[in-house]
């Protein structure tokens, strides 16, 4: 009888670690808890990841690769609905690795590699948002000058980066639970795009309200 090929231990460790970090927050998850959850010895865990920072860095590397792939979609934005979908996809990825954002300042203060690489994350997000604004301006969906576009892009990235922290502070016991993801991400995408409201044409303003209502109701 053919036996099922086991998943590589290193891969399983990362999957379970991500789940635990997302559920409890990285500072509250020890390597002892991770090994117990996996039903492996601490020595087996340390063989693959000799330090907790290596687990964090490996998960961050996955996130950064996925983010850079996703940001390339900024070139395809043509209207407010495209922008909404693009931002929603960004929030979905952030949600998948939400422990990074929930504990961002703490992680950066302890991990030099993340401190350095998150600078690139911010730059790449900002560049992608600027591309979105430029594309929307070409179609006359938004009317902004260069300085307004720069300020708006920076503000949008701030909300993208700290939205889940805001949701967590607003409702620490429930906000980051999986069943609340849909509403939290829809609110985030809506509030990011609301920063463009003064610059949007009237049909786009109305369409944004409609999109937000449909997504929040569905969630």
C-alpha cells in the first residue's frame, strides 16, 4: 500500500508558526510552544531554525516576495474599482501575515534585518500607490498635482501599514479573529481610498461608496 509522502518538516514548522504568531502575537509564542504544537522535540525545531528570529525572518521573506509580486499589479489599475480591488488584495496579503503588522514596532526594535527590510517594503508600497494615482489621473478619475499626489500616497501607505493595529486597538479580543477578516479588510480598503475623496470625480466617489457598502454587507 502506497504511503503518503510527509511534508517537509521545515515547511510544516513555518506553517504552524505563522498560525500561532497570527493567533497569539509573536511576543506571546515561544519556540517551546511551537515544538509542542507540532509534536516534535525542541531539538528538531532548532535543527531547522536555530533561533526564533530565523522563523520570523523566513516568514517575512515569504511575505516580501508575495508583496513584490502583488505590487506589480499597480500598473493595471485604470479606475476606482481597479484601485479598490488592488488595495483589497494588499490587505488580504497583510492579513495573511498579520503578526508582522500587529507587533510591527516591537519586531523592528528587536530584529535588525526586519528594521532594514521594512524600509524597502514602505518604499515599494509608496511607489505602487503613486503608480495607481498616476494611472487614475490619466483617466481623469482623480485630479491632483505632484505635491498633492505625494502627500496622498504617503498618507495611504500609513493607513495600509497601521490599519490592523487600529482594528486591534478598537477591539482587542475580536478584531483579528478570522471571522472578522472580511469586514476589517473592507473597512481598511475604503478608508485608504477615502483619502482620495477630495480629488475624485463625482461618479467615482459614488462608486466607491457603493463598493464599500457591498463588501461590508457581504462580510
